[in-house]
């Protein structure tokens, strides 16, 4: 009978996931409504013999379609912080999307950026993750509570794959981190 070789299974557990900040779909929708909705409504006003009813109906129809489209893109884009990797999944359009991940063991550097008054006011920012492997680097824009996400990624990079496999909630990560950092270890003594 041949020996049974077992390989360690690392089931990915999602510890934290978030969309981009709500300000993103709001401002993109507002921008497109101003660029498309108002001009089309103005043309409708003149073509409908100055009918406010038709003008408002066309404007609200276009504004609703734009808002729903931006909400759809926002709702289908995620940043996942798992116990084995960081994953960015972005929906760019109805038929366009991309996903990328970096394993913690390959993270060379992680950085955070808040570069405007709005980012400080609404508490969002950009996370940069640089990889030492050929997985590639990525940045996630408009991440809400960016400081907490940055701290979570940094905490997870401190551990090896086996230790992270045991962590399936943020509470377990906190307990593991606390136990490891404050564990009683023998102190080196000075001999004279």
C-alpha cells in the first residue's frame, strides 16, 4: 500500500472585506448626470415644445440609469483581507473586470496614503501593496477606514502560513497577536 502524502490545506478565510468608500459612486454618478443628463434634458425641453413634464421625465430616467450603473460597479468591487492573501476585485464595466491578489508571505511592503482634505474628512485613502514575487503590485483606491485595513495587513504579514491558517476571525488574530507579543519568554541574563 502506497503511503498517503498529505499536503497542508490552507482554506482561505475572509477576515475583512469592503467596497470603495460610498463617495466614489456618488461623485461619479453626479459627474455623469451633469455631463449627460442636463444636456439631454435641455435638448428634450426644446424638442418637446418647452414641455417641463417630458424634460423632467427624461432627466430622471437618465439620472436613474446612471446612478444604478455606478451603484452596480461599486457593489461588485471588493477588497478582501483573508488569512492567506489580500485580494482586490474591481468591476470596471458591464463586461470588464479584474482581480489580483498577493500572498502575505510575498508582501515586500505595504503603504497607505491620504492625500486630500476629503480623504481625512471622510476617512478613506489608498493602500499600496508591493510584492517580492512575480504576483505584481497593486493599489486599492478610496478604501474606507484605511488605517485599520493597513494595520490588519501589517499584523497578518508578521506570521507564517501555518499560523495564519489558524486565524479565521479578527478576534482570533487579536488574541493570537496579544498572546505572541506578551508571551513570557526567558530573558537573557547578564553574567559578570
